[in-house]
């Protein structure tokens, strides 16, 4: 009886095991079928979305080509207009560009609450306003050219270093950032791009203000005229930038035209004031030969870079908004 009872229990267990296996196989089969159904459903949904997309965008290839041609045409026309404007009416071009460079970023900073940009803009405005004030007086002091050129040379040098350091930090973040914890990674990238943006922005502003101050100072002294002849005759050995004769122990530079200048004055005139001519006779100055120092060449290249960036900071966003307006007028989406 015990053996029969044990055999019966084993048979029941085996039957339960078989039932569990059958149930498990059925569940697996149902899961596979459910997954297949879900995949088929997703495929149908994608097909429906693709058909709807094709229906909505039917004929848009032609419209996209029209948008592309409109964009290219606007960029070409805008570049021609800006080039002609700058060539024949440089003063108004420079004034409008400077106003745009000066106001657009601070408006963006106020609306987005960029405190550091607001503070740095206020400090830069106060310092530059003072230097511009003393440079634009009718009667300027002998020390004024040195103060003006020294200030702008320092700002341009500092902004170039700031932009270079920011660029190096940004590249360093790209290389080692993935291996750093998240806060450090974000902070490093923010510092890098912030340095580049601040350096280039204040570099462009400084270059424009330096150009204005340079013209006003030399015109006030009387040995320079934007058009025509200067008001004064330049005596031998007199520096046409500051109006003083260099002392025997002062560093002097004599240009190919024979006019002599303080080295600091002509360096400020050519590099800071972005003038590549003699202030008095307007003969072209070979900067690479007169200032062979690598640091000076770097300053010249940096000031040229700032001139290119002005287009992308002020005019390029304006042109893109004009293109968007054209798209809206012609109903292009």
C-alpha cells in the first residue's frame, strides 16, 4: 500500500510538472505572438506616418530649392550692399555697426539675466567712455595719445589672450571632458566658450572705438586729414601722431616716406587704430617689415580676425531675419 501510495504521488507530481511545462510553453508562445503583433502594429504606424508625411510635403522639393536660392541670393546681395556701403560711406557703416555691436548683446544679456556680461559691459563702458572723451576733445594733452593707445592696446591684448585661453579650455574639455564628473565637465565647457565669446566681443568693440579715437586725435593735432591735405605742415623730426618731437633716448621709427614717429605712437596708429598708412602723407606702411616681432604680427592678425567677426555678430543675424521675413511673405515653410 505504501509503494502504491508513493507511485501515485510521483505520478501526480509528474503530471503537474508536465502541465507546468505546457503552460510555460504556451506563455512563451503567446509572448512571441504578442511581440510579433506589436512589431507589425509599429510597422503599420510608421508606414501611415510616412504616407502622411509624403502627402503633406508633396511638391516641397521645389519649394526647398526656392528657399535655398532665396537664401543664397539674399546673402550675395547683402554682401554687395555692405561692401559698397563700407567703401563709399565708411563712417556711417562703422557707426551703425558699432551701435549694433554695442546694444544687441547687452539687450540679450538683460533679457536672459546674464549678470557677468552686464557687469563686464558696464565696466568696459565706463573705462572706454573716459578714454573716448579725452581723445575727442578739440584741444588734447600731450599725454593723451599715449593713454589712448595704451588703453586700447592693453584691452586688445587682454581680449586676445582671453579668447585663446578659452579656446584651449574648450578643446581640453572635448578631449578629457567625457572622463570628468558631470559638474566639472559642464563648468569647463562653459568657461571655455565664455572666454572665447567675451574675448572676441570686447575685442571687436575696442577696435572700433580705437579707430574713432585715432581719427579724432590725429585730426585735432592737425597732421592728419581723412580727405585732402592736413591743416599743419609737418616739420622734420616731428611725430605726426602726437605732435611732439621724439627725444634722443626715445625709440623711433622712420617710415619709407621719411617721416619719423615715436615707436609707441606709430605702433598704436597702425595696430590699434588699424591704419596701414603714414598719418601725414598716407603712404602705405609694410607692417610685417616695420614690426617683425611675432607678438606684433599676432596682434595684427587678431585685429584682422575681429574685422571678420563683426560681420557674423551684427550683420549675419540681421540677414537671416530678413530671409525669414521673405519666407513668410512668399508663404514658404
